[in-house]
C-alpha cells in the first residue's frame, strides 16, 4: 500500500534512506562514505521535506515502511519543470511493482501541479537508471560529481508529463 507520509514518519524514512543507500551504492561509492551515513543526521532533512510537500511511503503487509519517494519543483530548471528528488525501496521489497506505484504517485502529484516534465538525477553506475528509461525517461545530460573522494557521473533524465484525463 502507498500512503502520504506524515511528520512522525521522518525517523523511519531516514532509517530506510540510509539502509537503501547502503544496499544500492555498496559497489559504487566508497565503503567509509556509506558507513558514516547516519539516520539521525538525515532526520531533520526529512522533517523539512515533509513540511514542504508530499512524501509517499510504501508499506508492507505489516504496515512497516519499506520505501519512499518525493518530488517537487526542479532544483535546476524553469518553473514548468518538476523533479523526482528520491525514490528508494528496500531490496527485499523490489520487483513487485511497488517502485512503479511510488513513482506514479509522484508523477501524478507533479501533473496536478501543472508541471510539464520531470527530471531525475541518477548515477550512471546505478542500474536503476534503466527503470526511468523503461518509463519514457530520456537521457539529457551527465555531470561529474564526487562522493567520498570518488569521481562519479550523475545522469539527468527527463520524463514528459502527459496531462491525465481525470486531472
Ligand atoms: C528503481 C526501483 C525504485 C524500482 O522499483 P521496483 O519495485 O523494483 O520496480 P517495479 O517492480 O515497480 O518494476 C516496474 C517495471 O519496471 C521494470 N524495472 C524495475 N527495475 C528496473 C531496472 N533497474 N531497469 C529496467 N527496468 C526495471 C520492471 O521489470 C517492471 O517492468 P514491467 O512493467 O514490464 O513488469 C528500485 O529498484 C529501487 O529502489 N532501487 C534502488 C534505489 C535506487 O537506485 N533508486 C533510484 C535512485 S535515483
């Protein structure tokens, strides 16, 4: 099930965020960088995000949060462009259609706010970038970024948002 997160979810989202980063980036980012990530440090950032806009969480059958996604105005481009800021699901819950459902919730929220497109930044080394290609994402650029002393490439994908008929 997907629901909108509330402020009280901040600590759990921060914990899932760190756990999912460690699972996703273990072979991509240096171990010391991933090991020093702290859910406590990320919690305040999530409180801020939750106050600013919707964050969607995926729940398992016992109503535990196992993933999350959020979006909003693009941090880079003009006012007509939205951005998917984050989409993370614990490995144990991937491959069951849940990531797509979280993604759809964010895109629908952006459409409702009249954004005409959505960008997402994803590391070139992350196979999840092909998920965005699967759903119409077009690669528009790549920029070097550094994480824990390692040089990486961040790809930007753009997804055109077709207005939904029941908007
Ligand atoms: C990317 C992610 C959210 C996808 O979620 P998921 O629940 O595993 O994917 P779903 O089961 O919803 O897949 C929906 C469709 O996308 C496809 N898909 C899923 N991951 C894919 C991938 N990496 N590459 C290509 N297609 C993919 C599935 O095969 C499925 O296709 P179908 O509709 O033809 O059956 C998830 O793998 C994840 O959390 N990855 C780690 C975190 C991450 O890297 N996030 C992105 C950071 S920018």
